[in-house]
C-alpha cells in the first residue's frame, strides 16, 4: 500500500505568519510536499509561485472566490442571480491556478440566500449549480484543470455533476472531500468512501466536532480512515484543513508520526 500524501492548507495552518508565501515556506520546512489554500486573492500569486519553485512544493488546490464574505457569501456556484459574479470569480481562479501551476480548483457552491428557506429555493439552486458547472467544465477543459465540488451530500453532488458535460474534468468529493463536513452531514464514512471512491479527487480532514487536529478528541477514528484510504489505493492529496488547537507546529505530531511510521 502506498503512503498517503498530505498537503497543508495555508488558509488554516501556519497563520502565525501573515503572508501566504511565508506560510508555504513554513509548510515546506515542516515536511509537507504540497499546500492548498482557500481564498488567497488578496495576495500576490507570483510570490507563492516563487516559494513553490524554490522549495519544490506543489500547489494542490485553490478555491474559487467566496463572494462578499461580509454580507454572508461563502461561494457563488449555486446562488441564483449571481451567475455573472460566479463567472468573474472563476476567471480569477483560473488565472491564479495558471500562475501557481495548480491543477485543481474547488468550486464553492455557496449558502442559501439570507431570508430564504432552503426548501423554497433548493430546486432553483440546483439548477443554477448545474448551469454554472456546465460553464466551468467548458472553461476548465480548455486549460486542463480539474474541478472539485463540495457542500452537497454525496448522492446529491453526483446527481448534479452527471448533468454537466465533459465529466473527465470533474472530480467529485462533495462532503466526501471534506471529512469534517461529511461526518456532520452524512456520517457512514466507510460505506460512503467505498461507494464514491472512484469519483474522489481530493480529501480534506479535521476532527469533529471542534475542527482541530485529526488526533484531537472527537468522533472520527482517523487512523482507521487513513488505513482505509491506503487499502483503497487513494493517490490524491489529503488536505489538512483544520484549526490548530494551539500553534501549528505544536499540533503536527500526528502527521510526523504517520510519516515516521511509513519510513
């Protein structure tokens, strides 16, 4: 069985340092071979690329822009009436991905609009998501980048993606991608991992319920899950998207123990 590959999410880890480029350097020093990031659009991608080239880091994943965080946005992919904003954000994500040589873009679906009940708008949101996926798949097919989906339950994300063309550019780790959200929304981690494994292009981890390190107290047995991923032959990255309970460095004992055990 091949050892798992971990990447540091530098929107969550090494935040003791102010710049993404500094966090990437810290991740490399800590032993990571790759990084991922949520929203880095206020930073200079050229600086991060320079660090990546100098250290040998791969930039494994970036998110599409969230929209207006101050007004409650958390992605625009499935938000009716925001299609133009979504397209502008996707264009920006593609430009950053090109500079960073990043081959995977995480499309943020977004939240139910404030003041609207989910049942009243669910069908419209799904239709919007499908429309935006079709647009994104066409754009990404031209630049050979992959798209990941999140914020739907496993079966819902698969159904949505099946409506979009050129599926070879879509990897579908909805909450499958993010074990923290997957456990909260679906549970049944073993069966879901096995069922949707052929579609998984990226995995992210954090303990439930406090979203701390995988070895912190919580609901998920990550030693078991890591072993299951190995047995299934998972070849992608496992993103460390958690809130360190203390300093980032102090909380890296779990991954260093894993690396040591694979030598």
